C-alpha cells in the first residue's frame, strides 16, 4: 500500500495490518458495547456485535467495481495477492488493532465492565470489510486458524474466485456469503462492472458450490432503478442452488458509494420486505426475520438451526 492510500484509509477509521489487511470497528460494535443496539448478524444468527471484528485481508483486491461499494474504486487491484502475509501474522494483527481501537470505551459510563471485558476477547471475524478475501492465497489456512482459536468466521465474496471456494470446502468458514447483485447478466454488467469478461460465468460456478457448504447464504444487495427488479430472475438463480439463507438488503450511499448512488435509490425497509415476499413465494422460502433499521430481511426454507451455539 502507498502512503496516500494508508492515510486515506486511516482518516476513514481503518487500522492497517501488515501489507494488505485491515480492521474497521463498525457502528454496531460500538452501539452494542454501549448496550444500545446490535447488528443484524446478532439478530439473525446470534453473533455478539461487541465481540465481532470487521476485517479485510485483501483491502484493494477485487474483480468488481460495484456501484454500491463503499471503497475508493480507483485503488482496485484485480490481481491475486502476491507475497501474502502469513495467517498468524494477520489474525494477531486484526485482533490487536481491534482491541486497541476499543480502548477508549473503557472510560465510557455507558459501557459496563462485563461488556468491555467481553469485547477484549473477540469471538467472531467477519471477512467482509473491503476487497474480496478469496483473492488472499492463504485463506484456507487463515480460516483454520480462526477456528483453532475458538472463534467463528463469516466470509463474504462476490463469487468470482470459484477455485478458491473449492479449496475451502475442506476448510469451511462458519458461514459463507455470496453476493448476487443482479438477476441477469445484463444487469450484472451494469451494477457490478466486472473487471474480467467471464464474471457472470464464474459467479454461476461459485453459486453451484453453495450447497456443499454447511451454512450458505445468498445476499441480494438491492438498489431501486438499478437491480431491484425481475424477482423471477433472482428466484431462478436462488432456486437452482438452494442456499440455507437468503438475505435481501438495501444498498446504501455510504463511504465512496455516495458519489455513485443517490439516497433516492436506497430502498425503504417496506420495499425490501415487499420484494422479499415476492421472491419467497417463487422459491418456497419464508420470511423468518428482519431488522428494519438495517433494511434487511432473512429468508429460509426451514426456520431451524440458524442461531449459532457458543
């Protein structure tokens, strides 16, 4: 990373780890620490927000330039990481930087000692902050290390590295997410703006692997007048692979996304729920949960075993 890139990221609240990784303590972690509210992952799956590390091991590496991405897209690197940092170095750095950032909450009168002490012992790593973790060559070893330390892992990917997903079948994250941001190839090109010619084909390969993962999720990131249409198209893609979960979430003009998408294009929660109802009928899934202030709805075929046991 160049000095300018590091300075830009640090101004935004990122804490850099090694040569290509970072954490950024999210709003929900802070709210949870103050006993105010929790993230939808807590509501849906039982992940404790104040013990969750929001992280990236591939800050700029991605094969998409999505309209709704909060990254500064001029930094995008479409190559797999060369000379990658070691998993233990990365995980130690993520934990240390996360804990260091939260030290200021120790004196906050809204934060109990119990919550603060728990936050100093994080139990979850979300590989979802920026870039795509499947472009980190040592991802299987990192996932194994996270679990060896009795932590859970959520991996979010755009699905353009199916070969890496095949590798991690033997090193599965606690939950795998694949983002499906379009119901068809034409919309996909307009919204995700892939940097390779066969992006849609690669995404299809990755989606076909979903049912081999113990906990699989398709996430629809939706924007009005862009990709929140053709419910039948989404339903057909979902029905083919039968994921355990389907999340429908509003795209939001945060970070650099505010320069690409308008607030008018951000769906209201009621609109997300209506679209979710339309898709649920087509795939025979049901709405099992929702979080209005995150504008997200959860679908499942069978509402069981969704809360993780710790």
